[in-house]
C-alpha cells in the first residue's frame, strides 16, 4: 500500500476501534499488524498465512470464498458483529465480487466498515461495483475511490492502473443512507481517464506513436470526466 492508503486504513481503524475485525488476504502481514494494534480480536484468511502473527490474531488457511462464509456463519450464530473488514485477496472480477457479496449477505456484518484495496485495478473494480449493484441491503455509504489509485511508474507495473481504497459502510438499523442512493456522488469516477493514461504510458514505453483513435478516446474520457462538456482541451 502507498503511504496515503496506509494512513487511511489507520484512520478508519482509530475511528472504529474494532472488537472483532476480519482481513481477507494476509500476504506478509503488514496491514494485519496495524489491524491487530487497533482491535481486540482479528481473524485473517489467506491460502498460506505467514507465521509469527500477533497474539490476538487467528489465521485461517484456505480460499476466502470457502472460509469466509463459514466464519461469518459462526459469528452470526454467536450474535457477534464484525466491526471492520479489509478486503485485499482475490483481485479477479469474480473473486472480488464474491468476497464483498459474502460479507454483505451476512447478519454478522450489521454495523461494519469495509475497506477494499486495489479498487483502481480494472478486474477488481468491476467485481466490487457489481457486488454493490443498484443498492446493496444495509449499505449506507459506498465509495470505490475513498483513496484514489494511480497509473504505475515502476517497471513491473508501468502504465497499469493499481492501488486505491474503497470504503463501504454497512448499518442495517439506519433509517436512510448517508448519501443519496448510498453511493458517493461528490466526485467523478477517475477510472476511465486513468485507464487511458495508462495506455498512453505503455505506448510511450514501447516507442509506439499516439494514434488519432487513442487520442480521440482520451479527449472523450476527459470531457465525460469534466461533467460539463468542456475541458479546455482543443480537438485538433
């Protein structure tokens, strides 16, 4: 995660102060250390969780699509609520969608802050957006660009859209959503222009010229992004 993403995770954790927290995707345990520092009890899921985890962490080895529903079912049977979740596991469209849908379907996710990493990565974003649909039950706030992502500069991710944090807040007892429709509408969706910027970066790295077709698509994306039909960009 970038420093900005780490600060956002830390800030949400400090606000929520979870009794029970869940992490999908442990990796090397960097985010887990911070979740554990703010939480009473943490459960983390990965295909191969690392050793040497904090004392208040229980690791579950396996596919989140199989482990998470069973874990949530147990919490619900005990009348427990998961206060905080970090989703950073399967980045495929189907995997990301299933992880979020499993969370939103559980009564154990009744008053919960859910952070989702890599919302700028196209397959992940499509899956999360599909899971939210036209208005998932209990969701009072959703923003896939709580922290905006980036176009990669490092050689292994050059020109690729990555990073970003999404935030979903669930409150099944709330009288109405925090914002109209439950989805943040304050800002334009930056994904399209950044995706095209990534395409331009890749072309430049490969020494390929900018075609009129790609340039036209970029201008159209910026016009849509502006939302007023004007961008200050002259055609031709």
